[in-house]
C-alpha cells in the first residue's frame, strides 16, 4: 500500500481563474504572481498567466522551472472541500494531461496536481480521497502510464481511469477495440512513415503523430495534395485514415463532443461548420444565432434524439474503453451510423463561453460537472463500504 503524506501547500489560481482575467489587468496579475514567496508556486502561476495570453514558449519555460522545485501543486478551491481529488499528471502540461480543473471549477472538490517524476519514483504523494489518472495516450504519455501501473495496483485510495486502459485511446488501436460495435464507424488510423507516403489511398485525412486540435491535420484528395502536404510537413511519422463525408442534408458538418462519465454519455458541445474539419472555436457559433439555437436544442433533447439513436453504440464504447472519464468527438453519417473521430481523456470540456451569447450552455455544463462529482461520491462511498 502506498503511504501518503500530509500537505500544507498554499493554493494557486487555476487555469480557469487565470483565463477570466481581463487583458488590461494582466500586468498587475503578473506582478502579484512575482510576489509569491513560494518559488514553485511563483513559476506555476506565471505558467498559467503566460499560457492564457498565448506566450507558449515562455509558459513552457515557467512550467519546467516550477517542476524543478516541486511536483505537487494545490489549486484554489473550497475552504472546506467535500472531496479531495489528486490528479496524476505527466510533466508536459499541454500534451500529457487532462485539463481537469475546468471540470471541478466552482465545485466542492479540492484539486491537487501531482506531476510524475521519473527521477524520484519513490516520492510520497500527498493525502487525498481519490486519485484520477490525468495522463493521456501519446508516445511519451504511454510510457508514463506504464510506469504508473504497478504503484497504482497498491494505491491506498480509489483510482479512476486505470492507466492500462488509457492506451486503447490511441488512434491506431481504437478501431480495433470497437470493430464489432453495431452502428458505429471508427476510421482505421494507420501509422505511416514518411517514406511510405506513396501508399496513401485517396481521399484520406492525415496528421503528424501525437498532434491534436487540428495541428497538421489535412485532407488529401490526389497526388498534388500529397506533394503539397509533405512539402510543408517534415515530420517522420503520421496517422492516415480514410475520409468519411459526414455532411448533413443541408451541407453543414456537425461534430458532437460527448463526455462519458461513469459510462454515461453527456453532450458538452455541438459545433456546426461549412468545412469538414470542425473546431468549435472556428465554426462561427458566436456569429450565428441559428447555430446556437440548434446547439441549445441538441442539449435539451440529447437523450430523446442523438443520444437515443446512438444509445447502444455509446454504451458499448463506454464498456469497451472502461474508463471513468473520457471525451468523444463524433458525428452522424448520412446513413445514420455514428462516426467516431477520437476518444481522449484529455478532451477539453468547460463552462467558459461568453454567457451573453451562450447562456444555454451553463445549465448543461453544470449537469455534466455534477455527474462527475456524483461519480466521485459513488467511488468514495464504495471504498468506505457505504
């Protein structure tokens, strides 16, 4: 059994809190962070501040300096928490980890981040009620997950998202895991070396290995597209998959983000766009009242509409992944089948959209976050024999 330590760390503002700071107040926020007497907290606070304004290289440098000094950070939260949650993190904040602070913001949950330290594998973790593996699948993340498997078998508190399950989210393993799910299409992602580019079938989509958020993601229709793509993307390894046209009858592309919490599906956003590569931030949701109205309708009718049509597929996905918390990006094909793009425990779900435009989202996300908290209660009560 793993021994836990008592911790009296001073808390720091979360990424959610920092993201709400107006640009006009950023200089004073940096000055306040610089005055923090705890050097580790000082650098971590600067990391959040620089990241929020897009200074990513400076942010990464601050994060590295923070981890040189300490591997445990407590996030500001309730004075008298109902639940103390420990998030087990990989050392790279962007690529490795789930942004779980957005899920517990404003709740009765105290969040502490515990960053993996390959040079100090005997470190004593801080006391907590439950632990959540926040590390995601990637070339580097999977190595960290393997190292966590053995100690977590002997953990003295309940553990959510067992590390041996998370690698099934890999783009080239997901189709294998879910191959026999009725009514579901999962494009088979193939790992492709650069010198194998002549083997691409058209049309296809391609992205460099270990990228997300559309970075380097493109559709290739012919030889000219292929030559142009590899002329500007110089990585050595890629994922490629067949392209599926998921346009609706009105010519729009719709992508659903669904959180599976305790195996139950919860719609977190619906993005509607003119182009096949759909991202919520660039879909024009903020400038289209009609799109927002459709998203609001999708929220209120999810369990009698999209969620009902795909209830069996979503249930089997949850069973086969067997993760306590994971985020799906999916769509609906013209023939009615569910098209799954990815499953990732690092998926970003949040309630930070402008209330004047997206007021309908706050009640929906409140229900999602309450479902997460209810899951923690359930696991904690089960561990205590209640």
